[in-house]
C-alpha cells in the first residue's frame, strides 16, 4: 500500500507480490523493495510504475545496502539447512545494481566499504571513517542482529566467502 500525497488516500500498489516486503530503500529518488518471495522491484514514486529487477535473487535472505547516492548493493545470505541453525556456516554473495542493464552484477570485493545490516535498517560507510584499532576494516559486513557477527567478504579470493571467513565479534 502507498499513501498518495495528492489525494491523501491509501492505494494498493500494482504488480508487486503478495509477500512480505523484507527490505525497502530509497536510492537516486526511487524505491527499491525486496520481498520474501525473493524478488526485488524498482518503484517509481511519481508514476508508481513497478519494475522487476532481473535476475531475481535466489537466496532466502536478501538485504539492500546503498553506498551514498553512487551505488546500490544486494547482499544475499545463505544459511545451510541443519537440525540446528548454525550462523557460523552462512555465506554471502554481494551484487551491485547495474541500473542501465536492470540487473545485479556480482562483486568479489567491497573495497574499503563496511556494510552494517540489521533489524533497524542497513547502512554503509568507508572504513576510513573509523578510528584505528576499532576492529573494523574494509571489505566487511557487520550483522547487527542478535547474535552479532562480523563477516569478511571474499577473503578466500573467490566470489563466495567460505564459513572459515566468518569471525564472531
């Protein structure tokens, strides 16, 4: 549902799944919404036109993270199926939005970026903004949900980090 400012009425948004919206961010004046149905959509706030970004993420947990107004990233998290959920075995795949192509392009390195992902929103910044010795370095993802995990992305030089790359904080 969207609230139209001109009419001050709630309106059902067309062409989106009847699934829970797991993540919503604004980027370059548009909305990007990721749903538990594993689809991510671009929503124009003026026309309310909805565009499916292809290919759709295939992982069960998807997080959208903007880096300023320059780049939008998708972090896909996979937790292997076991009798007990073991967060020390999850893996991440990070992709950057190619706006012209309307698709996600996998990246193997986050550079000097640090992503913070949690219940209260996702943010990113340059590792240079942290004082020396604070324990955070570039190419990292910090999950701020309980329990808190720090994840070093792409350490093993392949696009997908392994469970050994995971470090508890």
